C-alpha cells in the first residue's frame, strides 16, 4: 500500500516531463519558432537537460525545503499565441501612482503594444524579446542564454526551451535614465491553468545609470504558473537598480531567477518584494566579475495563510576588492512557510572581499515556519565575511512602551511591524514604488488599515 502511494506522485511528475517533451516536439515540427533559427540549438540543449534531470525534489539540497510537486503534477496549458486584448482601464489599478518612465506590458506572457509606452532617449533600445530575436540578433547572440544556469536549474532550462517573449533592454554607454523602465507582466488567469516563460535580457553600457522594475500581477483568481528568467549585464562603472515584485493571486505559482554579471567598478542594487502567490521561489545569483564592483541584495517577503516563499541566494565574488550585502526580512503569519538560503562564494582570486549576509524574521503565529540557512564558502585568505540570522516575535517591551505613550495594543503592534518591514522599503530610491509598497504592506498587516493610518 505504501509503495503504491509513494509511486503515484513520481508517476505524475514523469507524466509532466513527458508533456513538456511532447509540446516541445510539436512546436519544432510545426515551425512555431522558425523566426530565430540561431537560437534553436540552445533550445534543444535546454530541453535535453530538463528531460535528463526533471523537476527538482526535496532530495536536492538546494530544494530541500520546497516541494514543487504541485507544479510538476499540474497540466498547465500554454498561453494563447496572441496577447489577450485588455482595455487600459483593466491594468490601471496595477500601475504605480506618479511613476513616470517607459512601460512594457505583457499579457499572459505576450507583448501588448497598445498598453505599453516606449519612448526613450536616443540610443536606448527597448522592445519585446520576440521582436529583438530578429532585429537585434547580433547583440542577443552574444548575451542571451550565456548567463542563466540551465545545467543546474531545471526551471531555467525549461524557460530557455520554451522562450517566446519578454523584454530586451540595451542602455547605451554614458546614458543616465532618470525615469525607470517598468516591465509589467499581467496574468488574466481563468479556468484553465496556464504557464508562461517570461525572459528578460538587460544590457547596460559603461558609465550608465538605470532602474528596471519587474512587476508580476494577476487580474483575477485562478491557477497559473510564471516561470521567469532575467539576465542582467552591468557595464563598467555603471549604477543599476533592479526591482522584482511578485503580487500575483494566492493560487499562482511563481519561480523567478535573476542572474547578473558585473564589470569593473559597477554598482548593482537588487530589490525583491514577495507578497502574492501560493508557492514562490526567488533565485538571485549575482557574479561580481570585475574588480571593485559592489552589490546590495535587499528583500522583503510576507507570506500568510498557507503561502510558501523561498529565497535562494548565491553571491559569487570572482575578483578582488568587491563588496556585497544581503539584507532579507520576513514577516510570517498563519500557517505560512518561508525559506532563506543564502550562500556567499569567495573565489581564490577575490582577495580583499567584504561580504555580509543578514536574515531577520518575525513569526506572528505559532504555526508559521521559517527555515534559514546562511552559508560561507571561502577560498581566499584576505577577506571580511559575516553572516547572521534571527527568528523571533514582536518585542513585548516595545509594545508596552508604545502603549505607555497612548497607543492601543493593536496600534502598537501595527507600528512595530510596519517599521520592521519599512527598513527594507527604505532602500528603494523610486519614491512612487516605495510609497505604493508601503501601502500594500500596511494593508497586509493583521491590523490592516490601522497601520496605514499610523504612517
């Protein structure tokens, strides 16, 4: 009896792999991707790799605390070939108030030009990746698929095999973009579970400055799976800010990777905010390849109910005189489960490395659970590396102090929670985004609008 029960999920997972193999073979046979034949070998290699390793399981150390069986066993359907037509009013509630700049909108993974706004300074290239596969072939051949780890990450392999659309951004050398680039990914959800594979390639020239915001939302309830990959190339002496916000519905699966490569004396700030989704996995893999480069990886995750949120970091120091900071905070309520797995790798050549990793968590219920696993892997002998993790509850002495100043117990708790989360948000320099997220965080808190009224 036990053997049958154990075998059934494995059989369903194998059936899931077979479905993707069949779908890939059908696409090749029907010539669905004939417009970019140069990318075909990368697709096939990625599909072969996914077929060989399959979906990760909890026996894999990097997935020890996250069970993706619900994804492997669900029969997701591909999104329609053409973007679903939406009126501008449909996405208006999802936009950030007072946020100016360039906006690309994708509906169910497909570029929606009528909802997008793409003016920009001379030399800036920003278009859908599907169009860039032909129009910008030489640039894409040099970068696309070069950084994402399809060998170790099955979901990156799956994304590469089924890559259809996404954003291509090329910032010219010396350009300073005062307004951000907003990439809005909208899922219409619906009755049939759908899967999309957004792929973003962002390349910045030397001495440039830019901010790019990836934003994932749902317009309605319904199961869907977003499997995204972003490759970010940070040019020499450039300063880049990248935002990733996951606020999809509570039935959504969301697995997203950011793989960045930094040149000499560059500065990268990566912000992650996880609010929505049933199962969310965020992989961040910056490589400090150039001497004197610097990065800050900042994150906030707030699961509640039965949500599961997994943050996996791998920071690689390859060159000397580089610094990195990881600062992630979590607030968990209900029966939520969160994971923080942070790894700093200092290669032998990366002398004078300065790296710090911090993970802080507040549990608001006895049933909430956090697994935190900070790691250091150091092969150089002249470095300064630290890591630390804390798990706790609201400080009752602080609650008492605030109550002694006239606040109610609920208001005191709301203010303390808001301040805890606010430290992560304060790192964000885009004021409209920060203000909007402050409102979302306040609404999330158990005291809801009470917290918003206090700030």
